C-alpha cells in the first residue's frame, strides 16, 4: 500500500500498520498517516529510507517508525514528537522489541534475525 504524504509525494513503506482508522485506506493510497511504519534497509534504498522518507514520514504525522537493518541485526524505533522523529530505542538481535504506541506488541528479535 502506498502513502500519499502530500499531493506530489507518494512513498511505499515495507510494512504499515493502521489502528482503528480503516476509513483512511483507499483503493490505491492511504490518505492519512499510518500509526506505525517499518522500513527494511537494503543497499539500494538505505539513503532514501534514512533521509527522504524519514523526513516525509515525520512531517506526515506517522506516530512510530522502525528502521530494520538486517545485516546489523538491529531495529531503531523512532517516535514522532511535533513533526520530528526522536530515537526511542535501538534494539539488537538479543533484545525484545517493544512498540511505544502499541504497548502489548513484543517481538523477540532473535526469532527474526
């Protein structure tokens, strides 16, 4: 699913999660900010994910962003504060990831990496 962040900017996150606002899901686009986005870094998209998409998602109002670095076996969790992301936590593969906005979500990263 793609997200239309402004009239001319359309981005496609690797994973998105929307809680209790199914009306924002259109046929081709999500019309409002998803609650949680996940970007899985790859050599071809790493710069775009960390710079352009990072800024767009923050401005668009995404509440939480996870940046997954598979070769490093780590996940950075960013929380939106006033249109800017701040790093909430960086998890290594030995830790259990906790979402800031979905408190019951727990992912033991060793089971993924």
